[in-house]
């Protein structure tokens, strides 16, 4: 299976600390993460290197649910997060690795 990389870039008018909390506090994460039309639930969120997380998305219209989880691989508070993602459904194989850099810039935070 081929490795693929997608890079996204965005600048937010908020401090790196605030943006970092949006990724690491369960209630904040649930407020923005689910795609439109979905509800998210967090079963576990142990934000530390080696810590695990478990969550699910439920389609609000159909009620179908997909659960997934992973492990926090590297963390530097307010600067860097790296974690794995894997669906529980065997029909959705593979693992994703997400790396997020938080960089203070004049107008707020650059997120890559």
C-alpha cells in the first residue's frame, strides 16, 4: 500500500495555546471536529505521549456510527501533536498518522 501525504495550512487569529486546547480538551475537540451532519462522542482521551484516545462519529440523519481511535505519539505542548488514527471497522483498514505544528505568528497562530 502506498504512503500518501496531505498538507493543510491555516492561520488563526488566536494564540497557539488556545488552538492547542481546541485539539486537546475533549469538549473543545467535540465542538469543531465532527463533519457537518455528524455528532461526535469521546470515550477516552489521554493526551500524553503513549496515551490512547477512542471516539466515534454518528450520522445525525441515518444514525450510522463509525468508531475509531489511536495513540498520541509525540507531544510538545502548544507546539506539536502527532497521533495515529485507525477505524474499528475491518472494512476500513489502514492507519493514518497526523502531525500538527502550532507556530506563533504576528496575527495569531499558523497551523500546519
